[in-house]
């Protein structure tokens, strides 16, 4: 697949490939923190229609990270509502 990157994206990619980036670490601690938060919150069941491909990818990535896919969806919604992630529309 041939992906066209703009100058900023190419600079970031070059920087990553050069080893300039360091992991912040503590990923498992952050996941545990978010999971604990989710367990304490009152929950309400909702029905959401997702494309089969999107659901498959969420489940696949969840398995890779050892996190139930429902928790990943909850975390994404929570981060969005707390303005930690933004949508590019």
C-alpha cells in the first residue's frame, strides 16, 4: 500500500524510525487505572451498530493487548467525553 504523507507526518515517521521516541511506559498501570474506574461507574446498557470490520479489528486489537473488547469501547468513549481524544471529521 502506497500512503502519501504530508511534511509533518513524514517528519514524525522519520523521527520514530530514527529511534527518537521513547515509550512513556506504565501502560499496564494506566489500563488497570482505567479498568478500575470503569468498574466503579454505574453502567447503562446501550445498543450500538458497528460495521463487522470495525468490530473485528476492535476484538483483534483487544486480544493483542489482553483487554476485553467491551472495556476498550468503554475506554474510548470515556476518553472522548473527557476530551483526551478528538475526532477528525
